[in-house]
């Protein structure tokens, strides 16, 4: 199975990579074109990624574990 990305302008298909040779069954799915990538936003995300220390992540993991069953047994919040 191949996944082939490309664009369609209403008349022509333009593929990012060459199409494979051979006989294939084809299923076509079109999705709306996404807006242009905001490089400034991407750079900000990259700037902040990986800045938490191991201790920071352990603290967050501990908080999440303690609060995982917060609603359980509390009639007004329990959805189980």
C-alpha cells in the first residue's frame, strides 16, 4: 500500500513524489488545503520544546496520577 501526497487545483494533480510503477487499485480522498505554515509559530514551539527537566516531568506525572481518579466515587462528578 502506498500513501501519495499531492495537490489538485481543479484540473491537474501534482504529486510530491513520483508515482510507483505497476497496477494498483486506487482510492482517492480529497481534503481541504491547509493554510500556509506560520514559520514564526513553529520556531516558537521548537524553542520551548524540551525545556522541562526530568524533575519537572516527574512532578507533572505525579500530579496526573494522583488526579486520575479524582471524580470516581464523587456522585456529582462520577461519569463511570
